[in-house]
C-alpha cells in the first residue's frame, strides 16, 4: 500500500482475510491428519470386526449343531473346526 495509511476498517478487513486464509490452511491440515489417522484406525477396526464376526458365525453354527436333535455331541458330528469352516463359508458368501 506504499505511503498510504490504512483506515481501521481496511486494516480489520485485511487482518480478517489473512486470518481466514490461515485458518483454512490449519483446518485443511487438521482434516488431512484426521483422515489419515481415521483410515489407519478404520483398518484396525475392520480387522477386529471381521475376526469377531467370524467368531460370532462359528458360535451360531456350534449352537445350531448343539441344539439339533440329529447331532449327537458324543458321536463327533461337530467340533470347533467344523463350526469355523461353516463360519468361513458364511464370510466368503457374504463378501462375494
């Protein structure tokens, strides 16, 4: 602005504009950091969810086998391996 003096109003407008631009940069950087951190955390949550869903499906399969009158628990018709095979098949079908 050279030798011209700024009025208080002009100074406030310039300061507000500078502050707004600086705030935009700060907010953008914070959003970027937040997004990257959430993505990493989201991947961890998805992995935990997938494992817990597998366990849940296996538990349901085991429950179904235990409550089925045709399955004799002492005859070896079911075990945890079979329950997890059923759970894996359910997850595979769910993801296809």
